[in-house]
C-alpha cells in the first residue's frame, strides 16, 4: 500500500513539475513584427564604425552584428538581443545596443507591435535621420526602460513619450544636433513619470527657463540635463531629492546662487554644475565647504566656471572618497591647500584658470602612495620651483603647469613618473638644462616645454624615446647639433622617432642641415613641422618620397630654404604653410592651388626672392584666411581667382612689382580685415564696387601707399569701414589678429618711420594712402572712423582745408597730412585729440596760428614746417596779438569776418595815412571778399608795432 502511495505521489509530482516547466515559444505575431523591423535595417559588417571605441570599452572586442541569427529557422526567443517571458512566449526585452545596426526607423515601424515590451535598448547604432515615432506611446502600459542614446535621431521627441508612465529609466542623450524636446513636453514628462529613477537628456535641445518649482519623481537617482539649453535660476526642489545620486546640469546657462540644500543630499555621488558661463553661477564659500564636508559618498565634483571667489582653506576637509575635483575658473584666491596633492582617493585635480591662485606648489607626501593621475594647475599664478617630491606621484599620467610663474630647473625626480603620458610646462620661467631622466620615461608621448629659458643641448636620451608623439621646445635658448639621418651612435637625430606627429623646435639656437625629403620619408606619421628661427637649415632635393597625406602645419621661417619643395604638392590637408624669410628663388609653381585642397587656411611666402607672376589657381581654397606674398619680386596682376576665397581675412602683396589697377572685386570678400598693396606699381582711379552694398565692413588695415593711384579718395569705402568705428576696448587679455594659428605681422609707416609689428591688436586700425597721386579734398566722412589709430595721406596732391571732422577721430595716434596742397588754418578740434602722439602737417599752404594746448604742446617745429604763413609755437614765427577768430570752412562772408577786417581797416588807416586807409577799406568792404588783403594787413600791423618799439 505504501509503495502504491509513493508511486502515485511520484506520478503527480512529475506531472506537476512538467506542467510548471513548460516553455512557450515566441508567438508568430512577435516573430513577424521583429522580422519586419529588421527588413528596413542592415548590419555594419566591420568594426570601424562611429561607436566602435565605446562599444569595445563596454563589451570588449568580441561584439558583432546583433541581427545575424534573426531568421525563421529558430525561435525568436533565441535570437540575439531578444528576451522573452517563457511562461507566455511574449517578447519583453529587446537589447540591440552596440548591435552594429544602421538604417531608418520609419513612423509605421512594427517595433511597437510588441504589447508586453518592457525594456528597449537601441543605444550605439546608426539610425541617422530617423525620428522617434509617435507610436512609442503604444507601449505606455508595459515599457519601463527606454534607451535610444547615441543613435543619430533627429527632429522632435513626440509628446506621447510623456504617456509612458511606467518608465523607470529613460535615456535620450547624444543624438542628432537638432534632436529636441518641447519645453511643455519636458515639463509633462517630469510630472507624469512618477516612478522615474534615471533620466538622461544630454544634448537634447530643450532651450527653456525652468520653473522655480519642478514636480519631479522623488525616486530619482540620476538626472542628466547636460547641454540642453536650459536657463534661469536653479529650482530649489531639485536639491531636495533625497535619493539623488548623480546630478549633471553642466553646459547650460543657469544663473544665480546655488541653493544651500545642495550640501544636504545624503546619497550624492556625482555633481556637475560646470560650464554654465563664467561667473553665471555662484556658490557661497560656506556652502561649498559644507558640500565637501557633508557629502560623504561624493566621488566626483565638477564646478568649473562656478564663482566660488574665496581663499581656499589651508587644509581641505573632505569626508568622502572624492576621486575627481574640478575647480577651474572659479575665481579661487590665495594658496593651494597643503593636502591637495595628498588626499587618499583623489585621482583628478583641475584648478586651471584661477589667476589669483598663487604661492608655491605644495609638497607631496612621500610616505604613502598617491592616486593622482591627472593634475592641471595651468594658467594660475603659482610660483617658485617644482618640488622634488613631485616625483612621488607615481600614478601621474597628465601634468599641466603651463602659463604659471614657476622658475628654477626641472627636478631630476621627474624621471620617476613612469606612467606619465603628457607633460605640459610651457610659458613659465624655468631654466637650466633638460634632465636626461625626463626622456627615459617609457610612456611619455607629449612634451611641451616652450616659452621658458632652458639652455644647453637636448639630452641624447630624447632620440631613443620611441613612445614620443609630440615635442615642443619653442622659444628657449637650446643649442647643439641636430641632424635628420643617423651617421653614428652619438649624433642627435629624430629619424628613429617614427611615432612623432608634432615637432616644434622654433626660436632656438640649434645647428644642423635637414634634408626635407629624408625627414618626411622617415617620419611617416608627422603632421606638424615647425622649425622657424631654430637655427636649422632646410634643403630639399625635390626627390619623390612618401609624404603623410594628413600633414597639417609646416612653418619653416628663416630656414635658408632655396627652392619651393615639390613634396608639398602631395599635402592635400595642410592648413598652415609658412615659408617666409627664406631665399626661395624662381616662380611660384602652377600646382600651388593643389596644396591643402579646400583645407588651407594660411599661405605665407613673404620676404623671399620669388619672381614671375602669381598663378591664378585658387578656386578651391574656400577656407583660406591669409594670402601673404609680401617682399618678393612678383610681377603682373592680382589673381582674380582669390575672389572665390570668401573667408579671406588678410591679403598682403606689398613690396613687389605688381602692375595692376585696384582689384575692385576685393570688396566682395565680406571678412577681409587687411589689404596691403604698398610699394608696387598699382595705378589708376580707385573705382568703388557697384554690386556690394557694404564693401569692406570688416576692414581694419588698408595700406595702398607708394603706388600710382590717382583721382579722388574713395569716399564710399570710407563710409563703410565699420570695423574702424566704435571699437570697444576689452579689459581682458589683449586680442590679436590671427590667421589660422599664427599672428598676422605687418610693416606700416607708423609715426613717421617704418615699423614692423610682429602681431597687431584687433583694435589696431590703419589707413595709409601716402605717396600716390590722389587729388581733391579730404572727405569729412573720415571723421566718422573714430577708432582709427593711424591716418597717412601724405605725399599726394590733396587740396582744400583740413576738415574739422578729423577732430572726432578720438583714438588716433598718428596723423600725417604732409606734402599736399592743403590750405586754411589748422582746425582747433585737432588739439582735442588726446591720444595723438605723432602729427605731420608740413609742406602745405596752411596759414594762421597753430592751435595750443594738450597734445599740440608736445609737437616740434618739424610737424608744421614748410607752411610759410603758419605762426606760433613751436615755430619761430610769432603771431600778432589780435583776437583769434574761429576758422570757417565756407566762404566766410558773415558778420564776424566783416568786424575783423573793419578793425584791420582802422589799423591800416593809422599806419599808412588816412586817405590810403579809407580807399583800401572801401575796396575791402565793397567787394565782400576781404581775405585777399590779409597779407597787407598783417604787414601793416607789423610796421605799427615796430614804430612803437622805436619810439
């Protein structure tokens, strides 16, 4: 009986177990929905697609196209990325992340015909130009997790997304640049998704002012609104979310004070409020200190550009396992905390661009391991020597102390930083020789030591540093022989450093003869070569060698180059080509337009011995900003193909033998800032363009001096020189005119002598039309150029009076109107030009008293010489003591003028006899034009004064 009962129990148990373990296959409806979804997509069959590096970091190198096994021969529940509820056979999860899928998701997609779908992850695929379909709302009763980040979606996020009330996690981040969320949909989203725990909208355009009080899920653990265009004050209740662990509001335009509640979030792990605009956000020092002290789980704190504006404490009281601290551009003051480099967990330190942060670099505790691997203290006022203890930062990979005030020599202990990859120390006052230990670091890839005072030879160890990719030693005092090719074990050569992409040895005192073709064929990864003023001579055999097609920058200024290198023809991506101040002979090659393709920004061949004409081959240089051929022996005309270079900012063809009329088409280049055609054989009238409404509105420098131009001055052009009007001076660091990566230098006749400006400020404005054949009057419109720094109209044939309006050029520092045929008196308004440091009005036909006061009291007689009828200081000719009348620019037949000359009639009558005086007075008054008698009156007045002295 007992055996029978046991057998029955076994049968029942087996039956029950079999029933419980029944697995339902994927339904036909779901299978067809997935296959139809797949039909509109394809797989990327190689690993070199956009998200490859991210997916490798996440999944390793073994990931593959996810849809490869989607077919009817297998159950869809067994397909890659598909998860089913085995009790029903329904598809409940679809994970295609990093699935190497591409194509368009259409509005009628069958993806949403999976009514029990709970989790959908499409991240890191290529759905470029797809829009998120409104039918996403069909999943409102089931969907809990949605991730479509990094997919290339565009357009508006449908309003139906706010109906997905069961969503626990939503990630729409990092899609197309126009992927946007209407502000009201965003507010509804926050209000409706009451169980939301993770919300990431990074780079989704919202562009709205947040309400002061947000109705938001109290379960929220992650809120990422980075770069969403949000504005206004920070809502206080965001900082009342007690479950919040990660908050990212960076790269927006939030303003005002950060609420004090920020220091009371008990579970906060990561906080990023950085880069909302310099000083837009402020945090009270007290709240900042509480944040560090109270946030016991905090591992990342990013506050770049948040104004803290306080002196840091001597000892930083951090109670959390903080691993990353970014206080860049926070207006910190005083010294660095003593323990900033000795915190137990801190791995990343960013405190750059705090100019009031001063004092020495703190010493490192050598008794315990320090985890810092990234240290950026650049653009501060740290001073003193780099401590020897820095060699104890054994984990350091990135060290940036550039643009500080550090001095002394590099400690040898820097050779202990065996994990160092980046070493940036430019723009300090470091000196001494370079330690050989530095160049033995096995991981070192980038070294920047420029703008210091290092001396001596480069250690031989550098030339064996196989890991090196970038080297900048510019503007030091380094010496020694450096060659390209190996000729022995002791020679210094870069030939073996085959990983080099960047070399800058400029402005040093090296020696060596470098064969360019041998260098380029040896260093096949090289993209930047800067040897300007290095002391190294460069030659080329113009042999056919391999050249890296990705070459971007070549600067060989003053390298004794004799010919134009043919190897440059293969450089289709070069952006900056500077071969100025060499001894290049011959013609510019006809293929020069092939260099750089449409990438070239700057061509500088100035100060060479190049002859012939300028090839007319620049149609493809659409990005060109600087075309500089100054100081050569070029002939012919200005190439009209430059008209296609609509981004051109600088055209400098001065000091050549060009023979052309003024290139009227230059007025069609809207961004042109400098035109220099000085010292050529240009001729003719300057005809103004009739096709351009506002020609030369960006122009800052116009130098047409020493040519053969004639006719009237180009009044229409003056009228449109908007960049010479009302220029605002910036209180920040000086801003210089740049073309590409270089400063534009120019030679102008400044204050009477030619001066070479190595770089010019953006507010430096010049008009030089001297040494031509211009005629007619100086137009009053020039007075509107109130930001003009220099005006030179000398050595022309200009007539008429000096306009009173020139007194409105309040910023002018140099004014030269000499060697013309100007008449009349010097306007009193010129004496109000307080910035005027140089004035030359000599060799004209000016008359009357020289104005006195202010700047005019500083000028010597040379400024006014060659005007016989001028009088008064600083000239030796004295003026007679009678009331000075204001200058009239018209015919001057008013009452005041009649009164003046009535007085002169009386004086003539007294000195020359009553009868003669009456006759002359009658003639003067009856004609109405008494000015003809000025000289007679002045002479008579002089006779009278002499008689009085004799009596």
